[in-house]
C-alpha cells in the first residue's frame, strides 16, 4: 500500500521496463547465443515493423536520435553553411545536428499556445540560402504539418521531422515521420518508445534517400571493405533493436495510458494553471505533460516538499546556451524564453497510476 509519504518520481526506468523484463531476458539470451551483434535480423525486423507502424515505406536503424537528425541532413549534400529553419525552443540535439552537419540553424519562434514552431513565422526567415525546415513535434504534439508542407513546397525546401518525442502522434490520421522527406526518431530510454541504451531511426518514403542512408550509417559501405561514401559509424545494435521490437508491440498501449493520465490532469487541475492545448484532429502522445505558471520555481519546490518530483523542459533556451552564443547570436527568442521560464513537466510515465496522478493534482491545487 502506498502512502502520502512515498515519493512520486518524475520517471523511473526500472519500473518503466518491469513489464517487459522476461521478454527482454529471453531476447538477450537469444542474441548472445546467436553470435551476431551488428546489423543482423533483429535490426532488419525492427526496421520493417517500425516502418509499418509509421505508415512509411522505409525505416533505417541508427545509433541515436542525434545521429538520425544529423544523417537526415547530411544525406542531402547541401552546400556548407546552408540555412535550416528550426524552432527556437527545442532540445539542443536538434540544433547540434544542424551545426555538426556544417549548416546554420535559423531559429523560428513557437506558437505560445501549442509550443510548436509557428508556421506564420517561417516565411519571413527564408532566404536564398535556406534549404530545409526541421520542425520538432515537441512534448508529443505533432506540428501543423499541413501548413509547413505548403511552405516547403512553395520555396522548394526539404522537410526533416524531429520525431524524438512523438512516436505514434498524428495529424488528420497521418503519422509523425511520414509527412516530411525524412523523419528522425530517438529511442533514448525515457522516450515513449525507449531502448535500454542509445538508439534511433530514420523513416522515409524516398527509396533513393533510404539507399544512400544505408551506406552513410555504415562507413559509407554496403560491401565490406568497399567505401562508396565517406560515411559514419552509426548503427543500431542488434540487442537494442530486439528490445525495441518487444516494446513496439505495446507502444499504442503506452501512448493510450499516458493519454488517460493526461486526461486526469486536464479534468482536475485548477484553471489558474495553463495546460497543454488540445485540438480534435491532432493525436497527441504526451511524451511530456507540461503546465505553465508564473510561479514555476515556487510550484516546483512546493511539489518537491510534498514528495513529488517534476522536471523542466527546458530551463535554458538554446540561444542562451553558453556553447551556442556565437552561433545563435542576434537571434532573439522572446516567446521561447517565456516558455522556458514558466514551464513545468509533471509525472506521466507508463508506470504511474491513477492514484499517483491524483496525488499530484491534489498538491498542485493546494499551491497558493
Ligand atoms: C531526445 C531528443 C533528441 C535526441 O535524441 P538522442 O537519442 O538522445 O540523441 C532530439 N530531439 C529531441 C526533440 C529530443 O527530445
């Protein structure tokens, strides 16, 4: 029996993975015994399954979400220092991928209501050097991809979707990762579909891009010791692919569970807090559940004092990060900074239950 003094953690990866423990152990034994650990059947099976899940023709397993993004940019061979449009309030990986690929991140502010890139602010940032738009489906809500695709068409830009927080999210029934030229996924352990280590994937309907990416992730080579491209070492491990295939069967159930928990928050948290925006034709997967309040730091402390752990996604906007001061200079981001100052993420893991969430709600509503 849980009591009020038990800590409600923000996330607990051991508990999150407990339901899959037996299947994982069996998979580990099988993989160990197979003696085949890199680019084998587990990876190709997972790629087929995940492509199907995302309603795309192809999926390519890679080493991480960052690599999925970076390879998705590199594959186009844009001239060095091309401009790529990206939301100003994303996780740093999105911006780092652009920088690592040799290009310039051009920040576009989010819509303060959806927290996703504001389609109305994209066109004024497009120049002759712009080559791509990199929308991020933040917190599990897909961007307004219908509008973004029209802009990309008009200016002949590529679209690379950052789907690291949006496995299974959709707009008008069309899944994240199937709208753009490429979709980049992370399977970092905390994501809705998480491995037991680093892992990522790229989704696409474009056969040519898929074929080239197969080379790029493996030293630019498909035939051992023959290198067609310079390439990278960014392969998805057999063992992680196996774990992912196991969990993928439960992804819809995981997303549904998080949606049920989110609905408890929506129906019961006081209206003085700003809750995420929900719209009918957007299927959100609630990777993260954020509320916003001017007294964010006090609320976080109050919850902490009541044994409830929260997180901030994210405390510092990319343009204010020490490492990016030079790269992102003169790119003002007022709206991002408001979000970064006021946002607080509440517990919403697959292992949390109704009573956990109601305890969180109870404490939040008592906050003065
Ligand atoms: C997690 C995440 C990434 C990076 O994924 P890794 O697997 O950690 O490299 C990229 N973009 C966003 C929005 C993320 O949340």
